[in-house]
C-alpha cells in the first residue's frame, strides 16, 4: 500500500517537475522515499523467511522424511 501511494506521489512530482511546478530536489526526495519503501519491503520479506527457517529448525520440520525418501528413490 505504501509503495503504491509513493509511486503515485513520485509520478505526480515528476509531472510537476516537467511542468516547472516543482524543483528537482522535491522530485529526488519523492523518488528516494519510494525506493526506501521498496527496500523496507524486501528487508521485511527476508526477515520473515529467516524466521520461518528458524521456526522449522526449532520444531524439527526443516527437512521432512518423505522428501528425503522421495529424493533417494529418484
């Protein structure tokens, strides 16, 4: 949601810049804010995946017996 809003704002700022209604610094700020939101989303996804792997390790479900047997049969 934040990314979609930031994209719309950056697009509007780009349009305003091309029409001379906004300065270059304003455009750069909005693009930087958009990229920050994208980076934060990626960071949260990576952290979530790490937590899932850790949870599977702690609950002894990281590797399942049926997957091992399936690979051995191939």
